[in-house]
C-alpha cells in the first residue's frame, strides 16, 4: 500500500529565505516552485532521489499553514507517504479507524492526488498520502514551457533557462503575441527577438511543459512547422 516516504513538509515564512539555508548552505538542489491557491500556500521542493523536502509558504493570512506558523513558528509540518492507489489506501485506513482532514483525496503539487490523515489517529503526526500522476515529468532548463503568472495574470511561451529559489529565468514571448511573432520569424524580420526575463517565485502560478493535448499540437510543433526549427535553436541562432 505504501511505497516510500515521499517528502517531509516544513512550514516557512519565506521559501526564498529558507532555500538559502537548505540550498545555499547545506547544498541541497532546489527544484520547482508551485502555487496552490486552494491550499493557500506556495510550495518549493529541495533534493533529488527518493525523499525530498517541501517548503510551505502561506499566501493567505487565515490559511492552515499561516495559522500553524502563528502558533508554532517555522519547522516540521507533516510527513508525506507515497501510495500507489490513494483510494485503496484511504479505504484500508478508514477500516482501521483512521480519519482524514479536509477533502480526501484532492489535487496537490505536481499533479499529485493527496489526502491528510487526522493527527489524533496517527500519534500526533500530520501524515499526508500522495499518489503521483501516471506520467509525471520533471521540468529541466532547456525545455520549452508555458509559464502562468499572477498579480497581474500573464502567460508566456519560452525556453526555461534556469530554476532557482528566487525564481526562474526564461527566454521567450508573451503568449498573446505568438502568431504575429511566429510570422515575423518566418519572414526573417529583425523584430523577431525574444525577451530574456527573470520571473520572481512569488509571481509564478504554475509552469507546464509545452506538450500536445489530444489532437491539438503543441506551440513548439506549430512553431517548428512554420519556421522549420525548434524555438531553442531559433533563439540560439538569433542572439
């Protein structure tokens, strides 16, 4: 039923500040940051391999993590166990008298499905169950991505150049300009230059790999069919 310890959750007031300790001083590699509005938090993962650290930063004053910090301060928040089938795990735990907290299961970071167990039934420890998406992919520098930003809301299509605790560095265009920019690239216009930008972590709502969806081709495929090369190659050639 249980596969492994997936991660250890740590409540923090600032992901960027805490990541400087875990990544800058201790040397743990930093991964993606994701905002979970339904949970009232922003999360950032550190480490690679079987078990990671998850930093939880509140984005709402009255959210559960904000209340946790107000009452207990920064520190250990929960233990996450990876499960193969979350419905089966919850059914077995219910039969054993273990209750859940909040909606179960529900959507979590990275496309996972999660549930939290009541600490009163687990020896005082808040335990999360997590079922990974069937085809999870890691987003690495050099890949073509769609970046969704908040405050204000914007969407960009670009090549991911770097991921760091303070944000991401990308090279690309505002998604609303895709068709006109691609036409400029086809015609060899000098205006077909991309923008290199740093998006701070507090503005990042989510990052998605540019992939086809059903019969709809990806933006990368549309660009390649019209321009004759990949976005990354085009950008490298036109610097």
